[in-house]
């Protein structure tokens, strides 16, 4: 029922409550024995012995009911000193006071730091031996072995309980961490699924509906130019072209609305910098090289998702202390590098991954835009992930 920290720092478990009640019962039972035997035997100073037992009971109850004794090591030590003084007086009056040494051992180990608790147990054992010898006319091995064995049993019991308590706390913390991690992973998978669906819809709208409306508008413009100014169908063609223009603008608004939230309030570089600053675990630094350029939305989305996926792998699997994300703008391409100093792995035997965080998913994003995706790693040598996307000719 003790630990190296003060008891107030730990909540009482059902086992702790039972042990505490057993200690109270043991103390009062031995106290009743010490008071009853002199009275039954009509021993000298029986009245003083009963009075001493009553004082010891009062001091013990006062300490048990005082919250400060259980919250403050200093208050606990003062209470133990007072209880020990009363016990020493009782031991001087009657040899039966010796039995109270055993519950005192547990109280000392419970309320004091381990080093001071063992010292107090040794002093109590010596006092018990001295008190017994003072009342005995013969010296027997039991006078020494009894208190010493009791002290050894108390110390062994407390140390064993401490070890079990620490192991229980480690398991409890591990279970709580596992539950938290599972909840975070489930939330991340749901979020990844939602974002993946948003990106898919944005690509579909951009690549099919928006492109089709652009083609319709161009064809209508060509038809409008090829007809004479007074042609009857010219007005209808103009209205159709205006409708196509309006629907094209609406489709583009849908694409912008489905853009990842990280890109809604700034550039790709700003989104990557926020990603690095919010990453848990290793220190992640972001650096920008070259003159930044405005990238098409599919490029920004792909680079951001690859950075998120690679950084998620670093946090979960790499065991890295540092990582760096570098975005480099060149004349005809843009490159994203994610480097860490973790434990590394063999890329040839890497698992495919789930939830969009695997290497194949990153490679697919890069190759969809005509880019190049590479992974360099080896066990114990960290990992470097690089993706290079060619800039479209019409990009400003």
C-alpha cells in the first residue's frame, strides 16, 4: 500500500482501500490485546497501560481522519513522530506494546519516502527489541528475530506492492494510449476518405464537365463568327454561349470549393509550412527554394497530399528525430522532397499501405500528372521521398 511517491498523488483503488482497512483493524486489534492482557492478569500499572493505549488510539484516529497527513509528507512525518512517541511510552510500560511495531512498519513505509521509510522501520525494530529486553529477564533469539523478521516482511511486502502497482500503471497507460491511437486513426481514416472523395469529385468536374463546357463555348464562338450578322440563329447561339460560360464559371466554383481546406487560405508553400509546424513527434522543418510560381490546383493538391502522406509515415513508422520538407521551383518543373533521419526500410519490401498513405498511392498521384516519384532508403539510414512534376506550358 505504499509507493515511492506520496499517496495523495495516486487515486485509491479497491485493493488499496481493503489493505488500508486491514491495517486499521490490525492496529486496533493489537492495541486491544496490549490493553486487555495487563487488565486480565492484574498486572502492575495496568491502568497506565490502558491509558497509554487510549492515547495511542486517539492519536492514530486523529491522523487517519486528518487530510493533511495523507497529502503532505511533512504532516505525515510529524504524525508518525507523535504516534511513535506514544508507542515508545506504551512499550516502556508493557512488553505487549511490542506487537504494535508491525503495523507501524507499514505506516512508516506508506507515508514516508522509501529511503526514510526503511530508516524509520529500522529504528522501530531496534526500539521494539530494546523494549522487549527491558521487560525480559532472559535474552532469547526470538527477542531479535521477531521484530527483525517483521520488519523484513513489511519491507518486502511494500516493495512487491510497489512493483505490481508500477506495472499496473504502465499497462493502464498503454491501454489508454492504444485506445486514443485507435480513435485518432479512425478519425484520420474518415477524414482521408472524405478528402479523397472531394478530390475525386473535383478532378471529375475539372476533367469532364468543365472541359466539356469549355469546348462547347469554343464551338459556339466559332459558329457565331462563321454566321453573318443578320443570321436568325445568331441570337440563339449567343444565348447558348452565355449559358455555357455561366455553367463553366459555376463548375470552376465547385472545383474551388472542393479544394483541400489547407489550400483555401494561402499558397502551397504556406500550407506545407503549417503542416510542418503542426506535425507531432519529430522536429519538422520546411524550406522553399527557387522563385515561387502559381501552380494549377491539381498540382497543389497532389503535392500537399504526398507531403501529408509521407509525413504521416515518418510520424508513425520512422522513429525519426528530425525531418525536412523542401519545395523547389525550377524553370520547367517543381520538386517536393521529404527527408528524415529515422530507422529507414527496404523500399522493395515496403507494404502497400492503406487509407491513401502508402507509397503506391503517392506514386499514383505523381504519375497521374506526368511526374516522377522516387524513394531512397535503407535500414538504419533514414528515408528520402522525392516527387518531380513538369510544369505545364501555359502555367504563368
